[in-house]
C-alpha cells in the first residue's frame, strides 16, 4: 500500500484563483512530519512547507498553507492567489517517527503537475 | 549561502564504466541522502547517512555505493552502471530544528547510461 497518495496527476487552474493539491498518507506512528516540495521545469526541488503531527495549527508560509486533517490523514497544500510561476510539479512527503534518531526515512508521493493558465 | 551542490549536473556514460557523483553541503548537517527520480514514480531514496561513517540503505540501493568520510561530502558511486540507472539524481541534507524538519536538495544530476 502506498504511504503517500496524491490523487491528482495534473491540474489546470486559472491565474489568481486558489488551488488545493490533495495528499493523503498512511502511517501507524503517532509522531510524524509532512512536507510539500515544488519542482519547476528547471528540475530543482524547492521546500515549501512542513507540518508536524503534533502541531495544533495548520502550517503557513506566505501564500502556502497546509490543511492538516489528522483524523482523515490528509495534508492538502493550499496556494492562495495562484501565479503563473506556480506552474510546476508538487510533491507531498512524509517522515515517519520523531526524527530524533535522524534515521527516519522520508517517503514521497508521485506528484501533481499544476498548470496555471493566464 | 546555504546550499547543497552536486557535480556533474549532466552525465552521459556507457554501461559498465564506473562513475561518481559528488555531493557537498555547507550547512554542517548530519543527515544526508541520495534519491533518484523517475517519471511516474516520484522520488525514491537510494542511501542515507546519519553522520560520518554511518550509512544505510534506502528503498532502492542495488547498484549503488556511498561513503561518508567527512560531514560535508556524500558521494554516490555507480561501480558498473546499467541503462536502468538512467535517472535524475538528487542529493539532500537535512536538519531538525525548532521550526521543524527541513530537507535541502541539490540541483540534481541527470544521468544517462547507454
């Protein structure tokens, strides 16, 4: 079974609209972390946002926010007021465990390709 | 500037010719790892290292070797490359901080094995 599921292989969104990229995860750990990364066509991986499983508030970073619903095991990325430069591949990832031992692996989903239309 | 560097960025080679992709980070991070990215499969971890002289297998270690003789460097070695190792490779270093867990990626190395 997949640990990280991104159900939207591709999305087309009009510029300036808000975007929600779906991510569900599967873990039996109580302590874990969730990440979102952006990969533009140039290929680099850009860290966007992190949410710890014990964080009570949803993480936010500028136009990015993570809609964390623990009971549903979902960690959707919300991009407000989308811009043409948001066109990219987006990956959701999860770290199981507390990360204290630093040997906890990070597992990636297969990604969602987002296209912003002018 | 905090960064992870990889070299080379692009490489075309032939089956069986040993190669090394270097990775270096200037953030004094203990944790480093290598991933490969293939279409439709996302990123898969090859090897990781928790500290100097400590390395462990990720999900797809076959055909690869790594070493961690010093904190900043984590080279990926392909002793006898094969065409199924054609891929985009990322090195990353990671830190756990008060603000959370952050993994920084290098720019990627696009490898083609003929």
